[in-house]
C-alpha cells in the first residue's frame, strides 16, 4: 500500500495536503474527491460506540443523543476483570458495532494511569499499574482491530487529572515518566499496533503534548516504532506548524482554514520542509485506505446477543470485597430487603465523551424480581444523595424487619464525569446515612457499591458484605443480580488500591491544587508502589478480590536460578479449586528486587486468570525477562538490570503473596558512571576492578587510614584521600589515579 499512498501524495497540491492534516468537521477527516480520497469518521469511545446522529455536531462532552449502541463495562470495571481474553472480546464486540455503523475508527481505549482517586475520568481509565494497563489495553486494541476497525490509544501522555486539563503542565522526572506514565502506552503500541494515538491536552515538562517532540517523535516513533498517526485531543492544537514537525499529524476537530493556511505559508516561506508535510499525509492516508479496505456495508450485529455478552462481561468485572458469615450468595427464602434508590435507577456509566446512548436500562430490582427473588424495597435516599429523614426512617424500618438488608449505594452521576475532578473520596451523605442506619438495626447488611473509582468506607466494619460493582455498562444490573444470587461466582480483583482515606494517597499534597503546574512529586511511588513500600494500612489492596470458593496455591518452581542478558526464566505452579463451586482466580506475579532502596518493594510483572471446577487443578506458567527486572536509568536514558537477587512472588493480591522463588541476575552490564574525585572510596573498594588501584593509592599516600575497615570509607570521596595524605597526594597524582580507575572500568562502574 505504501507505494500507492506515496503516489497519491505526489499528486496532491500543497493546499490539499495541508487540508488533510485537520478534520472536515467534528468527527471526520477531509476527502479529496478528485483523487478518490474518502473522509473517514471517528467516534468515541472507550466502552461503546457513541456515534453522533449529526455529522458536524460539536459534542465532545457527550451531551447530544447518539445512535443507540451497547454500553460495555467502563474502564475501571473492565480492568478489574484482569482478563485479557475478555477485553479482546469486548474489543471485538465494539468493533462489530462500528462496522455496522460504518465507523472505521473508534476513539478508545483511554489508558491514563490513576494517579489520584479523584480524577474525574478514572471510571474511563484502567488502573494504577502500568504493566496491567498495557496488557489490557493491548488486548482491547487487538479485539477492535481484528474487525478491521482502527483503535485510538488516548490520552498520550500524563493526563491524570481533569482540573485545568487543557492548560496544566505536568512536571515529571524522566524515570517516573517512563516507568509509570508511559509503560502502558509502550506495551500497547508494541503488542497491538494501534492505528492511531490521541495526544493529551496538557503539557508535559513545559511542552504541550501536541507539540512534544520528546514524546511524539523520540519515544513513540523512534523507540517504540509506532506506525499509525497521531491526532490531537479535541482542541489540543497549540501551534500547527511546530506540531507537524514534532510528529502530530491530524488536528481534530476542524479548525477552520487558519491552521491549514499556516502550513501552506510555512512551506512557501521555507520554514517547514514539504517532506515533513508529505510524511504526515502519508501516515494519515495509510489509515484512511486501510479503513476503506475493511469497510463492510453488509455488517450488522444482534442487539440481544450484544446485551447478553455485556451482562456476562460485567459480572466478570465485579469485585467481592467482603463476605463475612458467607452471607453471599443470598439464600433463597430469606427475608430480604433492598435499600437505596440506585437499586431502582441503577447507574452504569460515567459522564462526558464516553457516554453511550443505549436504549435499554436495567435495574437491580427488576433483575432480582426476574430471578423470582422475593424482597421488600425502600428508596432510603434521593438519587443525588441528599439525606432525607423520612426516606431514611422508612428504610430503617424495613431493615429492622429483615434477615438481610442489601444496600445499593455509591456515587451519583454528577460525581464522576469528564472535565471535572472529584473534591473528595466521600460518598454522598444520604448514602452513608442509609448504610449506617441499616447497620444499626440489622447485623446482616450487604452493600453493593456503584461507582467508577474508590470511595472512603468508614462504615466498612459495620457491614458483613461488600460487592464493588463498579460502572458495569448497560447490563450491570443483571450482573449484580447474578452475583448476589450465586448464579455467577465473582472473580474480579481491584486494579487500583482503595486507600483508607484520601490523605493517604501519595499524590495528596500535589493534586487538585488549582494551579497551572502540577508536580508529580511522589515520583514512581504511585498506588500500591507507595502503600506497600510504606507498609501502610489500606482499605483494600491492589489485586484483591474474594470468591465464593477457595483456591490453593501449590509450590512454585523456576526452570533455572540465574538470568543473564537476553535470557528468560519460567516460573510455574499449580492452583486448585478447593471449594464447592466453579470459580476463577487471578494469579499475580510480582518481582521484588533484594536491593529495593531506590525502587518499589514489588511490582506486577505477570497475571493470569484461570477457571476451575470444584476440585480441579491447573498449572499456571509465567515468563520473566530482562525488562521485568529493570528500572529506567535517566542518567543513561535506558532500562537497566541491576545484578543481584530478585524474588518472584506469586499471590492473590499485592499483599497476599503465597509463593516465592529466588533468582539471581548475573552478568548484566553495570551502570556506567564516570569516576571522579567525588566518587566514594567504599564503593570503589567493593568493585574488584577498582579495589587494587585504590588500595595501592591509600598504601602509598595514606597508610594510616588504609587498614581501617570500620565504615570510614563508606561515605568518603576520593578527594578526601588528599587530606589524609598530609599534602603528599597532589591534584595531579589524584587525577592519574582517577584516569586509571576509569580505564579499568571503561569509564563505567556499577554502583
Ligand atoms: C476527550 C476525548 C474524546 C474527544 C472527542 C475530548 O473532550 O478528551 O477523550 O475522544 O473529546 O469526543
């Protein structure tokens, strides 16, 4: 196709080429009729298609009605499934709906890292962990693209807040950027080859993402080999010509003629090489023709089947957080009351550009009724969450008369939407009051939470059961009923930590400050990387989730004990379903470096969801490579493995490690650091390449302190040897030793 595209670009006029680099309207690229170049449409979003009914309606915040389509579980829910196969299928289902609606590009998935629980779009995003993020995003992209529809990874990069999202400058050190905020994109780009990427609105280290050469060119294209095109988020263009140079191809939506004209002028004035424009147009056209090739005018989909799949998917995403007295699943025949208006009007998605028009909405009450469940019901609060004494009294009365009280509560629509962050992690007063009042009169309270991001749960000790249902898409209510009644055994695990309170979150002192500059001061310590390192109490840890059955972890073993550059190690173990019902377990692999002084305690590097019948046992196997042991050295601009011991930890959450195997990383290239007068003697004495040279220098110039081994050298730099030489060691001689040391190590050491 490359030849055809190049030929096409050759035939285009300068004006046509410049025009190709911005939208024709709100959701479509321009066509060039004389050359048979079609415009292509693109629509949101991450958990279902939101195809606007009118072509050029300006609706990036989702306020207009769109064509009806299926709303699948939102990002945070999907991620809690920890199931790549499921995300691949969700992608396929969404892709099929795009085909049926003649939409060749879907604007999702949204994969920004959850830095704070407060980000207004957390419900759209996947997780706080970059590895999990990348793997799940790749699965989703592969699913969508397997249908011949392009996906769009967004928002690149470090768009972890809504406050001042169009102007804010995210100040992040390079290591943190690479290890936390870019790794998810990197994995997804390398593994799933997305057709497009959307840049974020914000700046990163002083430069808007739309013109950030470091991100768009150096990293995305050169290092990761991204082959598609990059578009702006809607209105994120800052300087059209500069962006083109930096590697931003398509400006969305239409910008009027102004920016197209700016490109034409810049080329004419010799300020922009025409080849840069040609390259951008080629990249756009490759996707346009790919889309045309895949278009299927006969494509249809079966709404019922898609709804059934959405229900199945939603049930895979819900997380059972607590189940004392094994109150769940609910026993048939028990006297049950359902409390809380969310049971009647069940919320299932968030607000903004991801909002899907579904045409069908279920409620927990209806779905429980459909199962023949008998129960009484009271509203308990008004939907927006205000406390209402009379509603509360009525609900408390029912709770007192029932054996089990199920309270459906969480966050109302207004709390979770694009373009606004939450101000606290608290649930509305009315919801909290309902839970606490019910718990006063009934000792068997089960709470079903409906929300897209963590909430504070000061009431947690007073209730027996908690099901985190998230925002599970249009068939969410059915999935909740399936789990409450035991027709589905819950198998979701948290893809984010639930801290006890907002103040515990590592970004707390630097988030939501109403400033134009935000320092990512917590660095690499995001989510569990922080809580686990600090050994802090959390409400529920990363990776956590219960089941109606129990799993036993067998002994883990590795295929070898040492790993060298370019090699891999396999670790495996057997998992058994030791309970009475079918269930699924997510086995998680974390890597713990023995020397974790400048690193998180442990980091996720593998996961696998397995299904087991009662009594059944299966083997789970993971492969660990160099990158899984490495950290990003900003000094070198590269990933590096430090030699030494690493523990491979297998478990059921970041805090529930069941099996450990030790391995050693050997023969890895050291970290080159030029040795200078400030290099510490203790470090040199521990390096066999340097020890002899330093010993000799000390012997000659400072024999009195040479013999000392009581830690005196640990923090003493080379230049201090001068002091102890009583003037005999000159700067010149010291420099000779330093040169010798650099020669011995190749200008490198491994400290
Ligand atoms: C959002 C994007 C979305 C775009 C188009 C923007 O406001 O940030 O995620 O794809 O609008 O609707």
